[in-house]
C-alpha cells in the first residue's frame, strides 16, 4: 500500500497552504493532496470576480475577528500567529506582489487569480508535494500507524496524518469526520442577496445608498449599517450581505421568508425625522411635497416612499397632516419589506456550519477526538463577511495545521 506522512483531502486554498507550510517546516515530508475535481484551486480561480481577494488590510486580531459571524472567538489566538500581515509577507516572499484597495481589500497586483494559483502550483512542485486530481477520498479509517484512505480511482493509501480541507458543504468529508465522532453543525448558505417583490421598489433598480440600517423584525438579530443597492429582484449590497451572514441560520430556518425593516435615512429615528418633516411643512408650506425633497435620499426613492405614505401629486407641504408626516417618517426610517427568497451574490459565497469548533484544538487544528486527524478551511464552522476574510481563515487554519502535522 502506498504510504505518506500527510494526506490532505481537498486541493483548495486551505489544503495547499497547509501542504506548503508542512513541506517548508519539515523538508522531505511525504505529502499527498487529493482533489476530486479535474483542476485544483477552482474557488481561488473564480474568487473576487477572477481577481482573488486574498486578504484584508486589517492587522489587529481583535478587530479582525469581528468580521467572522462564526469562528471569531476561536480565531482570536490563531490570528496572533498568522494574520493578514503574514499573508502579505508570505506571498511577497514568493514573488507575488499584492495591492490594497481603498476599501481595504487586498488583491494580487496582476488582478488575476491565476497568479495565486501559479504560485501554489510552483511551490508545490518545488517541494515535491504530490497532487492527484480527479481523485476523491471516499472513506478514511483509523489504522495501526495512522489512517487507511479509500480513494475513488486507485488502491487504498496509508497516511500517518490526515488533513480534511474539503471546503464548505462537502458531504463526503462531513461523513468521514462524523465517522470519527465529530459533530457537523448543519451547513447552510451565507452571503446572499434578498429577493423582495414589492410595488414600492418597482422601477427603482440601480439606485444605491451609501448608508442604510437593516434589521430582521421577526428575529432578535442585530441591526446592520452599510451601503445598499436596489436590484431588479430585491435588495443587494454590503449591508444585505452582512445581514445575510449574521442571520444565515435564522433565515435558513424561515426558508428565506422574513420581515426586513429598512431605515433608509439613518441615523434618523421616526421622531427625529418627524421633527425635520414638520420643519419642511413650516418653511416650504406652498411648495409641492413630492417635488421638494427635504432629505438627502435620491429623488426617485423619496417620491416613491412619499407616495407610499399617502402624499399625492397635488399636495403641497402645507397640506400634510401630522398623521401623514408620521406615516412618512415611519416609511423612511422603519419601512418593512417581505423577504421572499434568497438570491446569489456571484462574487463570493460561503457555507455557515461545518465541523463543530469545540472539537478542534486551535493551536494545531488537530481533532480533539481523533489523534492525527486535522481540519482547515471552510469545512470548519467558520465563515466571514466579504472582503478577503474567508481566504484569511483558510490561510491561517491551513498554516496552523501545516505546522501542527509536522510537530
Ligand atoms: C464565487 C466565489 C468567490 C469567492 N471569492 C472570495 C474572495 O475573493 N475572497 C475570499 O476571502 N473568499 C472568497 N470566497 C470564499 C473562498 O473561496 C472560500 O472560503 C475558500 O476557498 C475556502 O477554502 P477551502 O480550501 O477550505 O475550500 P475550497 O477552496 O472549497 O477547497 C476544497 C477542495 O476540496 C475538494 N474536495 C471536497 N471533497 C473532496 C473529497 N472527498 N476528496 C477530494 N477532494 C475533495 C473540492 O473539490 C475543493 O477543491 C469565494 C467563494 C466563491 C464561491
């Protein structure tokens, strides 16, 4: 039976990073990467719209963990050992220059994810890491000196250590982990847009706002601030993605049907906006209400929301009753919309759920239940907001596992 020191299930971001870390830490380690797809690193290829947003310019672990709806607490220690600064240095030392964009996202200077893939494949060749593509790990059993791995297209192989780095939602790998007693937190999607079909939003697609506040009214979730985009199908943009991530599980449980409260004009509250609208009524009494927008909202949005609150074509500001002003203040600061489903965000999506973090030692990424078994990347119950944080978790946990396996 062919035998290796380390077998890595999954030739993705975390698997490669772990393999390279182990190979560099202890040369001559016999390492095999099993990848079920024809090509490795498929997600790296499509990531960041083909540009690969490798990490984020956030260098304080305490702040960094706030971008992780799941896994933040557990990543606190790991980020003191390998964080975005180390990622930038790692790629720099291997000839990949990175650049930071105004919003903090870090990309290769080439703007090509292929640069990252080439770097990994070159480094793997340099270290004699074996890669078998179109090869699936089917089952893994504990054996006398490690593990026996049944693969899809050849005889069983033997490994002293095994790293499961099979990504999010990889059913077979979850089954393998469960076979060693691991708990799988049910996987559900994170980072998606909201489908909303409401007359109020008809014809407004393309309008974007720099800052709105969103909250789900039927869960005890948090309020999220950020930019918003009205689309043909509903709502998208950073605030929506953030809320989808923080409420991923609740939204899955409700089958993506939920009530969304939108404050189009934060930090205004119904009361503070009412006062402002009263002022408009006083100072612009003879002006046409729909045409005289006292807010900084885009005019088309203002007109639509004002019409929804009952303001007609012929109304002047002076005609508006307190009841109408209250309705308008509510519509602008706490309008509710029915989410009817989830849409895709093509740039980045991840899995919430996976291997329960309680059962993993975050110093080495070794299983607390099965010695010699390790985990890295999105197979774990870790996921982040958009911006390069998901890859950072793959690099950090891959780096820890790489060291952990050659200890
Ligand atoms: C469209 C898209 C764009 C993204 N863009 C970004 C971005 O710009 N920045 C960012 O930070 N994050 C991004 N992400 C998220 C990021 O890609 C993932 O979080 C990251 O790839 C996770 O790395 P991983 O190695 O754990 O899993 P993966 O990269 O998914 O790799 C796991 C590998 O394991 C293989 N595998 C699974 N089961 C088996 C098996 N039984 N046997 C053998 N092989 C197996 C899979 O084929 C896969 O190649 C994006 C995600 C998507 C979908």
